[in-house]
């Protein structure tokens, strides 16, 4: 089988048919062979969110002063201080500190959100490979894997539904919707990936 075209991974999978998805990902209902899995793992890497090195809170705070606009404001503060316009100097410095503090808090919140998403990813997945059902680690999924989803499972990757029977997805964490959303196999407009499901389905990951 020919090598998987990287351009295909940028496809809007939700807007094409299940059959076309299988064709573009060079897979089938029987799943990938062991050789294909190893080749795609080597090419695309693990199915996990990248995690950058943690920086100290102090360093993250100080980096918010490393900004051209902040340098301009600091220059203005020096000038107003030289002219003994202390009120203006105080206001400018207060704006600088407030800007850095707000950015620091927002960055911290974003990092915590990313950590929460990492913990929500499914640690295991049930797949069909070479016609055999297997249980694998979630980070071992590759583009083209046929994934089996059952009631209560977390979705381990971005998936395109191939078959679905009474499939309901709980999206409250992502969208705030309190009620589960029904999922089908027909092409649809852009939607947000789901986290956990009720029912049973077979899916193919669009990317790892």
C-alpha cells in the first residue's frame, strides 16, 4: 500500500463520507496491519498532547514585561519622573504592573486548562487491527485506526464515525451543553470533538 499522504490529514473529515474517509486514510473496516501501524507511529508520533517544559511562576510573570509596548511605557514613566510628574508616573507604572498581572493570571489559567484536557484523554483504546479486536494504550493510536467506542468510554482521539447505534456524546466540558448530543455517520458541518459517549460506535481517527 502506498504511503499515507500528509495532505490528507488536513482533510475536513466531518464533511466527507465514511467510505471516502477510509480511502483517504488508506485503511478498511478490518483496520491497519502491524506494519502500517509501526510506519505511521514512526511518521506521526504518539497520540498525545505536546507538553512544554514548565517555567517557574516568577519567570512567567517577568516575561510579561518583555514587550515592546511595555518598554515604551517604561520610557514614558522615566520621562515623567524626570519632569517630576509623579501622578503620571504612578499611573503609567500601575498600568504596566496591572497588564503583567492580568497576563500572568490568564496564562496560568490556560496552562491549568491544558493540563485538565490532558488528564481527560482516554488512557486506553479498543481498536480493530488486521481484523482482530485489540486493547491498546491511547497514545499508540495512529491515523487510520478503527476505534471501537462503547457506553461510558472517553474518545481517545479526533474520530470520524463510521458506524453508530444510538450514540450520544457528552460535550458539557467543551460546550457547556447539559444534555448529551446525538452523533451519526452522515457528513456534517464543523463540530467540536467529543469527550465521552453513551451507546456504541466504530470510528477512525483523522490524526493522532
